[in-house]
């Protein structure tokens, strides 16, 4: 309690003494932590629990007390609220969450993330983030080693989409450095190239950076989803004939739907020939670099000018953990993005200010995303990370073999990576002629089964129509918690949920 | 252990059974958590402990074992590593960390952040993030209420800089919708306006979005750091006379160095007259909207088209927590940023897909940053947040009064907000004529004192040269853990560290 006789009042506010009841707060904190471990860590990764407790939006709003009021709630109410939040959230760490390009839970990463949240750093200057800047440097250096560059630069960014934007801006700066100051108005039309199967963020990058979505020339892919080099060559010629200026080729190492890897070496040849920036979006496929068995998927990546690689996906570092790596070693990243704010980046500091990396960034405050990856790498070693990749890909191969064995399952294509795409054909459709009616009916199967599995909470996997094909399932195998039995369960469950359709 | 007789081998990988020793992992997790609470929560916010344990980069590299190796480290080594990471990190939650526009530790937010890290959600579809999407919606709605709009839209983004980029892109899309598809090449030169005192991110936005830094017209400020409306009018006229197309005015509510608030009402008049998008960067000053006493600083903000507001700053929600709010209610945010990826945003889902907000974003995976702010708001109520603002501003006023009383301290200007800017003039300079030599010497005082305080670890506050003024201290008062005594300590300590200079 305040000693009133010493109270210092300014503007009606008492300035000395604290009214916070620290004992009650500690008790709340302790209880909340126990609940987090119980509900959001243990139960959330327990295969016998539900993946999700589905409720439609309007009903969920009623189940949760979302409204923000003038007065605060007591600790007991807050604990109940937190429990509900966890209860109705999707358990992305559950062994049967196969829905996105990330899944699972890594306990080392989680410890690192708790540390980061408690310390609440912002990574822009060595002064404020000495450890996390050095950790980022060490992590980038090691990733660069696996790409196969002798040296390089990089930055952790809030997502693969933003990494791809960085790469687009670097490519533009390299080709037209004046654009930074003068803008694109009056400049020759710039054109970038990426495959039809590339991530939609390239289109977003073109829109956001003022290049325009029409100036993304989408290159055809082969039946495996890989960019066709000859088609790229043709598109570059077309752009030149139109009087536009090609500046960037973005290859994909691990496409979003099919998990396809573009032929990097051949694309690098074309980029070299035309003097184009070669970016590889390995947000999803980059993990394979750590596997001696599977790194050949990215053969030629050392010839890239920049690489996007998200350890939060296959490697399970936690959202978000995304590196943009750059081969250049002449401070291009900084020259391209700097604004030289004097209030933040003083030059008269008592240490080597080259450690102040904030001006490489398009952000100001920036999270210490490298740390969780670094601690996980420390804990597991490269070999542990490699096993994680090998395990996921072996499980995918097992799943493919099972799909081939089972009636009513039809593989879309033999996968190279952890994306297993297939149709489930219910008994009622199995003897039909594959005419328009058949495809229309099949198109409705995956959404229907998805709805049923969500409502049951037994598992989650994605589906989509794609390149003229009707809705098919896309199963992503990542987590090291996943076992062979979960693969079997998945196929059994689809059959169970869909056999009456 | 594996039952070897049942082992299923694919590609040399055993697929059944887990080799993870879950007991050892649980013990590690328990120990790590105890250490985090002890070192990164309790000690890190204890006023009797150091704010930082300064080491220069090369020495710190030697003190930490940063290298990533083939083999993992044992749990004991990992715990020691984590302890070192915490030990050598700056304690931004410490009551004497006054260095940035954020500080302090809120335990409710911290609980929310632990939950988010454990659940590892990505906020793009209702399917995968039902709770966090609804929480974001409720939080944005409440923030919009405080801005004074009847309705609106918004998104949480990874930083105020990115929010400002969103606003710039929205303004451009509103004025020239074709740019999204066609790009800026061939389009009339676009010009945006912001004050000389605005955050450097506006320059970064212009560079990144292809507008060009030269097309940011910086408007003069008055001696309080506020944009001069007549100067804005003049700059708009100049742009028009040059044949360029003005499209955006960015006002600042709470500038980075001085904490100045632009006169929003007058600037809104000018924007209305010229039909320009009116963005208010209230990343720092937005918190004052919650205070009945101080919300007048932002008078007129309801006339903005968009507002950037970072609850991770004054309100202590934890980095990052940044909202971009938009008055438009015709889905502009989505129309401007969408790419319509079919694999992620299926239209044949079993719920109202308007809840799938991912296509408003320039990101793909996105963190659930609204949740920590929401839980904190739930715990403290609007009144608790209001007290936080009132307390910080009262402490700033107290500090100003003390500075005026003390010999050798000279206020740069009377602050409106929590930025207290001042010179410390050591005894040796106090009787000098204020000639060039005086200013040169004074310029070196703040860096020298900063170096000494860092090495001692007693506190941290920032300094910078600014608008022709030599290096002065910028003291930011935020944390609710801060008491009057910490203000007194700060001034005593500066005097102690600098009196021999």
C-alpha cells in the first residue's frame, strides 16, 4: 500500500509506490503457465485428443467473451478465457494436423520462444540486441554454408512473402539503382518471371512494389510442376521484343501445392546468359539442403543471387522464422533498403557500428526470429535436423505406397517432397465413366470429407482444385511426432468419412 | 525403445516408434521454464539488477558458443547457453530501460504470448485460426471505436513501418487502381507528403513501393516539431505545378524524437480540399486515444483514412503488436492486396469465407499479434490501459520539472508526450560562451555518458543529434513499473557519470 504522506501527485496521478499486487500476479502467472503446459503443449500434441474443436464463426463468438470493457476481469475469469482460447484453437502441433506447410512442436524452439517473449528484444542495433544480432549472424552464416556460397549476407524477415519482396527489390535495385530515389515513373517497364506453380506472393510483390501483376510473366511447367527452361527463354525474348526490361527470375524449390522443384541449374544458365537476378524461393524446400539424401533436389542453388528459406516449415522452428539470403557481399541489402535514420543508427557509438544491421531491413522493430532456430539447431545438431527431413520424406513415400495399394485412392503424381496429392473416389463413383458428371461429383468429395473431419476433429488436411484438376487432397507430412500409424489412420479415416458419398 | 521385429523401413528410415526420450525432454522443459521465470522475468525487471551486461561484439562472440555443429548439445549445456543468452541480453523490461519507444513487461501479455507460441497459429483462414481471427476482429473493432470511426477495417502487421507501407499502397490504389496490375511505369509521377519529423519508414515505403524517395516531399515543422499546414499546402501546389500527382499526406501523432503531434484537423482540411488520402502514423502516439486526459493530442484523427497504431509501444503489449486501421468499409484492404490463391482461400468451405482475412495481407503466414493486446485489455480494462498512459505522461511531467530545477540540465523543449529531450552540460562547460567550441564539446557529452552507463549497466537512454542541434538525450518514459525515484535516479546518474567531462 502507498504511504500517503509521501505521495507525489502530478496531473492527479500518484507517482510513488506501486499498486500492483505482485503476489496475486505471480500466482496467476504460475497457474497460467501450468495450464499452458497441460492444455497447449501436452494435450495439444496428444494423438488421442482432437485436432480441433470446430465451431462456426457466429457460434464461436457466443462461446467466447470477446468484448473489451472499461473494467478488467479477475484472474479466475482470465484463466477460463485462456482455457477456452486454447480449447477452440486448432492444434497445429498435433500429429494429425497435415493442413499447412508447417506442423508439429519442437520443445527447444519453444523454450527459445519463451525466452524471446520474456526479454522482448528488437533486433536493429547491437546496443539493444547484442546477443540476438550475433545469433542471427551465426545462423545466417551456417545457412549460407548449406546453400554453398563462400560468403553472403541475409536477414530474417516476417514471412516468405516478405522475403520474396526483399529479393524483388534487390533485383530491381541491382538493375536500376536510381529507382530507389526516383521511382518507377518514367522508367522502362520491368518484367519478372516465375512459374505458374510459384507461390502467390510473387504476384503480391509485383503489386506492392509498383511493378504490376501484369508484369509477372508466368512460365509454363511440365507435368511434374517444374518450370520449363525453354519456356522461360521464350518469355524473356517476348518481354525484350515488347521493349520491356527483364530483371528477375524467381525459381521455386518446393512449390506450395505439388512440392515441385524447378531445375535450378538450367534456369541459372539462362539468368547468367541474360544477366538477370536469380532468386530461389526455397521457403518450403530449403530444409532439404540439410539432408545428404535429398539435397540434390536443389542442385544448382549455389548459383542463385538470393534465396528465401523458412525454417518454420519443415524444420519446425515456429512461426515465423524466415531467412532471406543474399550472395552479394558488397552491402547491397543495406544500400538498397537504408534510410540512415540518425536517431537510431548513431555513428559515434562505442563499438563497431557495422553490427547495427537494422538498416538492411524494411522494418524498424524486428523480432529475434533467428534465435529459436539457432537453439533448436544447437540442441539437435545438423544431424538431428537432417533426420527430421529424412523422416518426413520417408513417411511421404510410405503414404504414397499405401495410396497405390488401396482401392478408391488415386495419386495425382509421384511426389518428390512431402506434398502427397491424391483423390479419394468414393464407392459410388468407382465404376462411373470419367465424364463431366464424374468430375463434377468428385470435385465435391474433398470439401465434404473435409467438413466431416473438421466437425469430428479427427485430423486436418488440405484440398484444392489445381491447374484444371478438380478438388484433390494435399497431405503435408512434417512433424517428427508423426508415425507410420498416423499415415494409415489418415487413409482409413478418409475412407470412413467418405465411403457413403 | 523400438520393437525391432515390427520396424518399418523406408529409405533407410525407421518409421514406427519414437526415439525421443520424452521424460528427459520434460525435465529440460521444466528446468528451462524455471530459469526463464527467474532470470528473464524476475531478475530482468528487478530495479536492483543491471539493465545490461555490456560486452563489445568480438568479446561477446567468445563468451557465447555461437557455432552450429553436426551433433546436438546435452540439456545441461543448452540450459547454460540459455542462461548466457539472457545474461548478456539487454533487459528491455527493466524499470531503467528508457532507450526505445517501448519498454516494460506486462505479465498478462506475456501469458498470451506463451499461449501463442505453444499453439503456433497462422492467421489467414478461419479454418486454421478460428479464435485468433475473431480476437483480431474484436480488437480492431475496439480500436476503431477509439479512433472515432463508425465502422472500418484493419489488420495487424509486423511493425509500424509495414503499416505505413500498407497505408501508402492503399492511398495509391485508391488514386490509381490500375497500378496494381500495370505498375508505375508510364504513370504520372506520384508524390506523397510527410513532415521532416516523421518516421524514416515513410522514406523506406516510398523506396520499396517504387514511388522513389525523391517523391516524398518533406514538409517543414514549427519549433515544436509539428507539421505546418501552410507549408503542406505550398508543397502540394509545388507538386501540382511540376505536373506530378499528389496522393497521400502522412501526419504523425507522436514523432520519434520529440514526441510531437501534427495538427490533424487542419491537415485533414487540406486533404479534403485536394482529395488526398490522409494517413496518421500514430504508432507511438495512438495510446493517448485511451486517455480522457490526453486524447485531445489526436484531435481530428477520426478524419483520417488510415491510422497506424502500435500497442507494443506505450501500452506494453510486446513486440510486435501493430495495427493498421482503415476507415473504408468497402473491402479496399482486400481489393488492394488480394491475389486470390485457390489453394489457401477455397470458396467451397463449410463456413462464411468472409472470415478468411488472409488476402487483406501482404504476408502469407501471419502471427496472432492481436491476442496479446486483447488479453491484456481484458485483464486491465480500458481504465487500466488509460492509467498506464496517464502514469507515463505524469512521470514525464515530473521529470521535466526536475530538469528545470537542476543545474546543468537544459530542456530542448516542453514535451507534449513521453519524450523528454534535454542536454546535460557538465560543470566544465557551464560557464563557457556558447560558441562553436562549446557546441562541439557538448556534442560529445551524451555519447560519452552513454558509453559509461552501458558499461556500468545502470540504465539506458538514447541520444541523437537532431535538426541542427548537437547530441542530446531522449528519455522515453513508458513502463508502469517505473516510479518517481527512477526519474530522480536518472538525473543523479547522468550527473554522476558526466560531471568530470
